[in-house]
């Protein structure tokens, strides 16, 4: 079982500002890194799945990078909007069929108008 | 809508009751999962099914019993639960068990054990 850490635990950002947060995971036994966005009373929704060192993925104003050698991933949000308010979950998969995804506790993001 | 449907959305049960949670997906996925989220804890994996075969997870108490009758349906049978089992139970599915593609989650069942 992996140990996945996310920081910060919560974050208040002014509308229009850009922000980023971190996910760290063991660099050994790495297979894939997932980011999910989870709004209250809804389902967690996938943002990105990354597998290769140096991967960068982008979806609109949100992007993510992956460093498998040092065991971290960053999620960036450019020009935050109120609808970006959510909990952002990072999860790592080690490749073992029995393991599923190991999640961090999440970063709770609040965008202030 | 993610394509994964869970019922019921909320459940209150006594410690002597038996109840079941249901999960359904019609995404053509071959792997399904049960996760538990307790307050201030990360999502914790309970069970994995791949091609309808359960991958054992020894850390889950036997009062939780999963069932996967076919690739589209997953159940979690509950009996003689404890108040500390109160949590949000999330079902998820993925194309296969290798998770190099995204998982799709249901909205969860909020369980309260009284």
C-alpha cells in the first residue's frame, strides 16, 4: 500500500488568481498517478491520468505535471473561478491488481469572489 | 452523470439490521471497486473485482460482504455493523484493473449506523 500525501490541506484563493498544490507518492512501485475533482454532493470526476516521468497534461485552465523519479505531481489552476471550488484528490496506483488506487486526503480549494 | 449509479443515496440502519448497497455501471468496464470514506480520512479501498473475480482484501471486517454477480453490478452486503462503520461508501469502475485510465465513481451512499 502506497503513502500518498497532499498539501496544502485547504486553500483560499481570490477569484482570478492562479494557484497550485502538490501530491507526493513513493517513487518506487509507481505505475500511474490520477487527479480527481470532487464537488460536494457529486461524484469524484477524473481530471488527469499520468504514467510517464515528465508528463504534462492540460484541460482548459487546469494542468498537471508528473515527476516519477522524485515522486511528486503538481496541479495548477490558472485564473481561478468560483466554479473551481472543490476538493482535489490525488491517487497513485502501484500496478498490483489487488491494490486499486491509494488516495491522498485531498486539497480543499475555496475560491473567494 | 458519470455512468456509475449507486443506491440508496442515504441509509440509516441499526446494528442488528442487514442491508445491501447497490452499484451499477453500463460503461462496459471490467473492474469495479468499493471505497470507504470516513471523516478526515482519505478514501480507503475495500474491495476490488476484476472480470467478476474478487481480489482478496484481508483488512476488511467480515461484516462487509461484497458480491459481483456480473460485470455491470456490484453489491456490498452489510450485517451487524458498528457505529464506527458510519461513512460514505463509494463505488467505482474502470476499463480494467490496471488503472492506467481513469476510474468513474458513483455519488456514494451515506451510511449511518445507530
